[in-house]
C-alpha cells in the first residue's frame, strides 16, 4: 500500500462534507473560517509520515516512526496499542512507546532498540480510529502505510544541508523563524530547544518529516539591528540514532528597522468573485468543480466562458464531462448558451464585471507598490513564515518539496503578502506531487495575497490545498485536464488579462 492508497480512504468522506457545505463568510465562534462547519465535528487526518509511504532502503536501525495530523490531537489516545508497526507481514514489533508533541501535531512511535527491524522486509505502520483530536473527533478510518527496509544498518551521520536565514545574511526580518534542513530523516524526539537554539532567544522547535526541515520559532519578534547565532548540536540524531558529527553553527543579522506588518488590501467589488477571468474568460474541465461565490470576466467572445452554470439558470457551454457549479452568479459581457442571458448580453452584469476588473487591478497595483520585503528564498517549501511582505529574489516563487505554513502568531488580522515579478508554481517536484499551504496561529485565508507578475500554476497533477487571494497579470491554472483529484482553493483566483482554467477545482471564498 502506498501513501496515496491510504489517503484515498478519506477522500469520499471529505468530498461529501466539502460539497455539502455552504460557505457563509468567515464567521467566528466555533465556525471554521473557510468551510463554515463546526470545527469540532471535522475529523482529523494524517498529513505526513516518516519513513515515507513506499520508501525503500529504510535503515534497519531506524528507531522512530512518525505521523503528523491535521489537527491538535488528544495525546492520551495515541498509544502503542493504536499506533503499531508490523514487519514483515503481520509480525508486530512490540515494546515501543508513543509520544506526542503539539508543535507540528506529531506522534512518534519509538522502537525499543536498535536492530529490531528485520532487513530487506516490508513493514506496515497503522494508526487506528482510537486516535482522537482534542475535541473528541476520531480518524474516519484506520490509516496505514508501508515501507521496505534495506539490507544493512545506517551508520552515516546526518548533516545540515541548508539553513534559513543563510549564514551571514543581513537585513533579516525581525519576524523570521529559523530553519535547518537535514540530509536525511531525523528522529523528532531529538529536535528540541535543547538541540536547536538561537542564542538569547526563547522559542519552540518543530519538525516537518516530509521536508526534513526543523524550525525554531521565536516566542517574540527578534530585536532589530542585532546579530544572532543559531546552533544545531550533536544531540540531533537521525532515525537510526546517528548523531551530527559536529555542531552546525551560523549567524545572521536582523534589519536595522523592524519590519512593519503590511495593511490589508481592499479588493473592492472583486471580493465577491471566487474566480475572475480578466479580459479573456474562464474554462472548466471536469464535473467536480464547485465555486462558492460569483465568477466573472469582461471577455465578449461566445466561447470565452465554458463549462459553468450558476444559480440564476445560466449555462455556459457545458457537456456531460465538463460541468462546473457556481453557487452564485456569472457576470460576463457575453451571452450564455442557455438561460436568462442566452438572448443577449446582460448589460448590468457586464458593468459589474467591468468594475470588478478595475478593482482587482487597483488591488494588484497596491500590492506591487508595497516596499519589497524579506527574502525567504525562491522555494517556500517547508518554511514557517510570520506575517509580513515577502519578495522573490529571482522574480518567481514556488512551493515544491513540502508544504508552506503561514503562522499569524495569534493575530487573526495578520497579513501575508508575496510579491513576484513573474510566475508562481505550487506543486512538485515532478507533476505528481501536490503541495498545500497550512494556516497556523489564527491566520486567515482572506489575509493572504499573492501578487503574480505573469502566470500562476497550482498543483498541475491535482490535489492539495492552496490558500489566499491570487492576483495574476496573465492567468491562473488549477490541475490539468484528465485529473480527478480535486484541487481546493480557500481564497480567490483573479486574473487581470489571460484566462483562468479550472480542472475539478473547489473554490471556497473566505
């Protein structure tokens, strides 16, 4: 069984929940700000595992098996009785202990000793439905994944291959977290403030098993115009118990003037659109597309909008294979195939679309005009970023190799702005690796903005969850024709010029 087999068990349930939800803004209380449901009733899911599902040549000396969850879990429900490992076949590995850390929502099954895993064997880990989150909601079904051990023990010490901020970096934002990427999977129980520290700073340490990145998050903003020294010590060990050969030490200097959090950007009338196809139009392919909000375009061609129908009864060139539901209205400057607008252009709707494009353009220019912000590197994968403006050093941003976490640090009004002169690419490396954006610390999708100078490509292979308002000069595409794995956007996709293409895409307008 591979990772995707395991995840497929929860997809039917999740889609039923998602498609049955009517989004009604970003309400407070016990409501999820995006999906609108009672947060306590949403079942937790397993979001990442280590060793990876389908991994081969896993060292026989591996001491720790980890699983990260989508929600904060009840630690008392994560025990050796419901987090198990059998290898080979159905032979259970006994004597292990299970621990849980709320940083990263990670459970760790620590094996009793080195060498308990047999060589060249298929091993299967399982977490049962006895695992519950802190509201009492259980996993919808048992979660299992498998990996294969190698023939020999691992005796190679891990290394730190990349750090962020970089060694000797200057003008670092005072809101920055500190990251260390390792050469191999690490034992998360050996990554804490005792082994990963920033001199003079208190904070928390988390670990992303998928990206092999540890993150030190300061408890408060760093001081301006100050040099800090970060250290990953030899107490950090890989899954086989091998320690770093020497401490990894590096320094960086914060900006002389503290970073001022950016203000929110007014989308004007464009805020009522889940997607907007600029002057070119919109295309939907597939039957699972659902837009919770209006859609629009100022395009005038009869084929400028295809594969959609709205609540007013207007249908735009739908087929049995290409039907996209709009839980709102379609505002265009052309006529529909069937419905009230089939007889001719609705002048009022065209005027609304024209104003929405002007408002989207004003918002785009306001984002582009913000002073350039911190440089997090071109690839945002595996990072945990605080509120602020982030500017791509190369002109493009990508999220490839792991998910991105946006941490509002308790401020529900915190704003995140990403400026790029050219492209945004989410997903990969390779076509079959969807990536997601995770919100933490009260971060809200409505306060995340992506100012894209040209084209945005979101999870070309389908799957994954994108977050925020995408304002692009030259179009946005979600997934690729033929993919049935639904891509979710908790936000908006607003193109000023070229068209927007959706393939089995759900858009929840915050």
